[in-house]
C-alpha cells in the first residue's frame, strides 16, 4: 500500500483517536537509506501544524548508539549501525517511561557531524500525546529487539528497493565529504549489509509506506 504523507498522517490521527490511553506511540522502522528520518520529520511537521495542537514529538532510536569508546573496546567500530552497536535496553527503558507518562522524560539524540549521542537532547513533556519514534531495528525479529514492539500502538515500515537504498547511502557519505571510493566502501561494508539484514529479519508492520525515488 503506497501512501502520501498527508494520508499517512490522517491514518495516525484516526488510530490515535480510537486509542484508549493518554499516549499514542508510533514505531517507524525501515532499512538504512529507506527515508525514515525524512518521513518522520514530515509526519511530525504535519502533526504539529495545528492538526493535533502541536502535541507530538519525535524520539529517534539513533540517540542510543553506543559511544565510539565502547565500540573500540569491543572491536565494533567498523560495524557501527549494526544491531549490537545500540543500547536496546536503554531505548526500551525510555519508551517505558514515555508510555507511563510519569512527567518529563529526556532522551538522547545522535549528532552525525560529531558522530556521537548527545544526552538529554529531547524532552518528552506531559502535553505530548503522539510520540513518533524511528529506527532501523524497531521491528527486528530477534532478541532483545523483538521486545521493543510491545511499546508501540501503531507500526509503520518505510520501504525502498535495494538499488534505491544503495544510491541514497552512497549520497549520504558523499554529502559528508567522502570520496567516491570511501563512500562506496562505507556503504558496501556496513550500511548495505545492515539494510539487507533489516529486510530479511524484520516483522511485518501495520502500515507499509513505499518511499522510492
């Protein structure tokens, strides 16, 4: 099923209206390069443009990247972005607090320029009723990631074909100043294997959003 942003926004609002509870959490998953961040930002803007009285917030999973010091100690720096390079348990603890609505909950965000997570960069306040959260592994069907799904009231999978993913991932690294050779190496050694892993090992979502070029 292919949807545009406004139609997808309306589906979220309709589901949230029918939901019993103070908060509605939407998990947005997909492979690296699928466009999760872009779609999530567009959805957030649409939800904040008076549709839901601004009571929406975005909490990306990327804030739970393990620090490079930890990755180096575990010989995982070359695999940064793989499932084992994230603090999945810490992410679930934040989702648990968000679900419980126990007051302000602070979450980290990931700074791509600095290549590190910034602690307490996102505030989920009491008035936030719709919470969007996005990440590669939100629907991954393996421990501990499969336990993440229980925190979501609605799941969305952002999907693009593999040639499109490869093109976008190459451009991402080129935009960061890497040469063609360096960008291709980064994409082929890490990003594309992670993308294939997401495609092959993820559970189905409630809504499929096709995001091709």
